[in-house]
C-alpha cells in the first residue's frame, strides 16, 4: 500500500492550491480527482472575478494553468473515485479498486448540481435537460429554452443562453431574484429573457426530446404548460460529502464543519472549498481555503512528529 504524507480528495481550485502549497513545502502529496482537473470552473465560459486577470479568463484555461503550476513541484495526481476514509494513526483512503495511506487528508470534493426531482428530468437528461448552459447552450440556437432558478448561476446561464436561443424563460419560485445586483441589471435589460415568477416546474414532457414543461404557480395553484426545447436546471449545489458522513461532522445541509484553519472534527482531516460549511463558493475563496489547509497540515505533521 502506497503511503503519502498528504492525500487530497478533489482537483478543483481548492484542491489544486492545497496540492501546490503542500508539494512546495516538500510533503509527499497525492491528489485524486474523479472527473476533470479544475472542477466546475472548466465549464465557465469566462471567469471575470479572479484577481490577476482584469480582462477575464476562460475557465478551462484557468484550470489548466492551476494544474500546471500545482504539478510543477512534484504533486502526484490520479483519476479515481474515493469511496471512503478509515481513520487511524495513519488514515487509509479507499478509492476505486485501491487504497492509500496518508498522515493527513484534505477533502476538496466540491459539490454537484441539485436536481428538480420532477417527472421527466432523468428521462430527458441529454435530450433537452441540462445542468450546464456553457456546455450545451449552442445546441439550442434559435430555439426557446427555460432556465430554472433565480440565483447567480441561473442568471449567468440565462445570459449565456441568450447568445444562442430564441427566447429564454427564467422560472423562479419567488417574486424576485437572488442573483447579484449587476447580474440582475444585465438580465432585466436583455430582451430575450422572459421572467415567470412564483412558479415551479411540475413535469418535463416530450417524445425523444423535450417539448414542453408543466408549471404551477405557488401562490394561486394555477397550472400551465410552456413549450420549450430545453430546460437548464440551476437550483443550487449540494456537497459531495456522503461518503464522509461517518468520518467527520456535517451540518444539516451536508456541508463539512471546519474551524478557521480548515480542520474538521477528525484529527488530521481537513476540508476546503464548496464542501465545507460557510464557503463563499467562489474561486478566490477556494484558493484561500487550499492555502490555509496546506499550511495547517504542515503544522499538524510537524507537531505530531
């Protein structure tokens, strides 16, 4: 069984930064990522609020630069799924068909898109239902689509889709958006965006592809149908913390509880980025978490020796 000083779970901005700091400190470090290195930012058409890039930078490019810099100092990486952690004097991390030992573990497993949980959502995934406007928006050129949600992600998706689609319906269960002020200003001045307030999706229907959605007004109970070719779901994220529930303490939404040094309830286990309680869920804050955790790990290893 291969032994490491530091094992990092997740290769988004938080995990890559932790890997950069740990490897530069001379710690034998392995990072495992189940998908694409860079995490969710690889799907962002542009990242405009990360310091150092006044003109913005494509998400995929930013992720690639972070990966190059992190691995420059000896960080090892593999692609695999982590299935659990067994606590001990040296922790054992279980991955697909293998396991590793590590003195310290940094959990940076991020989050995934919440689903609507309505009829037709699963059936039409990839056939009109999507969770990534940047990935799939071009498929709906000149077609009418719906975005479900009212936060930053939903409005960003709506604006992205307006560059491709005919009309974009933004469906929100409340009567006002939760998105930031600047995004709201952009949305309300974009003629292709049409807002349907106080409404939820009850069902997604069609044949081989999505054809319409059934809506219900949460105030009046009135139901209606809306013909659309695509449904983009943007109703938030949920932390990928299920396999750590018996390892560290979680709060009621499933986020891992940490202190200001990113330490969890289990000695030698740290959590960073979207998966931890109180995260700002921004690239800049994830990078800060990663740096803090790596410094904390270095101190932890020094003290236990």
